[in-house]
């Protein structure tokens, strides 16, 4: 059995625990910026899997 309040962290709670308050939002912002910058490359890569 898990003590959900003290032993299980997911999503924002997990990342903010590791990196401090705001770490989860910072991580999301990084993924968004990279996704926008590499959009064409990402689309090209995944186009191989469209059937």
C-alpha cells in the first residue's frame, strides 16, 4: 500500500518536487519552444508512419 500524500507524486507535483516550485511549467515551456522550433523536422519524421 502507498501513502498517496507522501509516496506518490505525478505530473506537476513530481516535477516541482524535483526542481522546485515552477519546475513543471518551465519544463512545459521548454518542450513547447523546442516543438515550435523543430515542427517541420518532427512532422517530417512522423509522416513516415502515416498510412
